C-alpha cells in the first residue's frame, strides 16, 4: 500500500536552495547531510540531491503541489517577493484547477494547484 511521496530534485548549491525554500515557507527537515537537503511545509516534503554540474537550462524537474487555499498561498508568495513564472500567474485551467507556478534556483518547476468546483 502506498502512503506518501517525497520528490527528489537536483540542486547545484545547497545554501541557495535552502534559502529559496525557506522564503517559500518551508523548513529544513531531518539531519543536515552533506550534498542532500530535505525541506517540509505542512504535509509536503521535498528532497534535493547535489548535482554540481547541473545546467539549469536542461533541467526539467517538476512537482505539482495541491493546496486547499490557493488564493492565500499565491498572495503570500507575492508578499514575500517570490518570482512567479512568467507564464505561471494564478489562473483557472481548462482541467478545472486553479494554479500558479514558479521556478527554483535550479529551474525545477513548482506548480501549486487547487480543484475548482
């Protein structure tokens, strides 16, 4: 039986990745491992592995994160001056999801979504 999922994404610089995700409201989770980072916010964990040679232009890492208050989360990101993806501002999609997206320092795409009834 499956119980959870924790995506693993590449990072070039652990300090920069940690700083970015703390700005999003995440906290470091678990021990401080060399070349590995785990962050958590509410029930969401994202893990990162060091990939120093990563070319962000060739990184297609993506995570879709569901929320139950997309409007508040979006406003919080704006208030914290988090850069929203140019094509990812808050909007309702044809698949009945209200979404917005942003890119982390390594070009990992984070899309936040909430079902529209």
